């Protein structure tokens, strides 16, 4: 059965052009169907513009795309929960309802992250037994697969039992997605020693050590890209800083390489010879090649892309959503929701 993705086509810095172009690329490459959600007239105009760029009257790809009108848009600077409650016909809300009602198998946006999370909590709800959902993203490195880092921003403040639950979720995710028999789980800290870190890290370390997970202990920032662990858990404040710093460093490296290569004639000639290898390296490190972050712990597939997503990034995020459906990620999380540890007795902070 063809997987159908509900795409918030009004979300992102370059919407609706890049979401529409990404949807067209995805239906051609990945065999999915895409529902474009947003202002109908704007989306039809973008489809026509894409058709003209390709110099074609129509294509089979467009047969797997349909439009659902949503007259409102939640801006990137709006308060997430207030906007979701006030703008019930926003593209984020309408697209999320398509998933809730079974008309789509997954939701994707490159728009307001907080609004997407609020809409998911209100309409799809949490998986039973999960205290808080976490945003997770696979960080690429030179190994056969990357490292799943979570949380990367859904929860600025967390308790130890949240991180323990995310470790279980992350382990099951990497097993379902990459077939790793016993994924190695690491805890982000400022040192490998068991006693290093703040109170959250020390208490979480002790709790993780008592689980059946393949817990490898504390890891440091550099270990996210070294392959030292398959899953790294942390609070959302720390995880978001790690992610944004990594993006900045990658951009700096390639910017500096470009400047050096273009500085002299002989380096430009050498750069031409190295160009295929440099492009391959950039593809491995480029966020546009690896899809978006997944909101794990929500009772539905929810993928949130980078606000700067171009068409390639949107297509990659659609592929990630398709894979999450194919790999039954939500079903796996439902299975473990009933057995992983919840909040300690009397602690209601996770609700």
C-alpha cells in the first residue's frame, strides 16, 4: 500500500516553493503520495510554476499529489500553544488532523517546531506510558549508520525518568530502523567518569545502569560523531545546543575549504580533482540529506524539518517519514510504553 504523507506546505523559510518542489521530488523518487496542506491558490500556482520549470504539461508525479486547503498559517515567531489553539484551520493543525483521522500515515513540517509539537500533543496524544515525547535526529558520521541524539529541543528541562524512557525509545528505534541487535546507549556528560556531570546526569547514570539496556556509560560531545554509541540521551536544552553547534561547525569547515580552494590558481586546479570526494563528504554531513527530526513518543509519525529546508531537505524528510511508517516505529514505541519505567511514585512532573 502506498504511504501517504501530510505536508505542511506553508512551513519553512522558503514556503511554499521548496515544500512543493520537495514533494514533487519525493513522489518521483520514493513512491509515496503527498497531501499538500496550505493556501490552495498559492499551492496550485507553485505546482504550475514547477511544471513550467520542467517544461512539461503534466507528469505522473502530480497524480500522487493532492491539495487540502488551510486558510491560516502559524508564523515562526508566534507562541506555539496559543497559535495552535487560536488558529484551528492553520496548515499545521489541518495536516495533523489528517494523520489523526487516518487520511495520512505521517505528518511533516519545516515550520514552527513548538506549534508542531503542541498540535501533535493535542491531536495525536502521547503513546500510553510515555511521560514526555522527545525530538530525535540521527547525526551522520563515518560509520554505517549515525548516532541517534535525543532530546534535541522538545524539553528544555527534564527529569531522570524522562531520559531513561528516551533511552529505551532510542534503543528500540535504532533496532527497528537499522537492525542493530543491542544498540549502545550513552548519556551525555562532561566526562566519562560515573561521578561527572550535574545532578540530573549523575542520577540518570545510576538509573540507566540498572536497566537491561546496553548502557555504555557517560559520553562527551565529541562522541556523538565518533560512533562511540548508537543512541545518546540528554536534556533538550543541551541537545539543541549540540545540534546547532554541529551545524555551524560543518558550515564553517566547508566555507573555509571553499575559500582556500578558490584563493589561488593551483588550489583551484587541485580542488577540481578533489571535487567529487568533497561533494561526497558534504552529502554525508549535510542535514538536507538526512531528513528531519522525529517526535518520538507521540502516537503517530511526526517529522519536523529544519526551517531553512530546501526542496532536497523536504524530500529527504518525506523519505524519513516513509521509513518510520515502514519500520513500524510507532508500533514499537507502543509495545515498550507498557513496560518501560515511568515516573517515580509521587512525581507528576512528566505529565
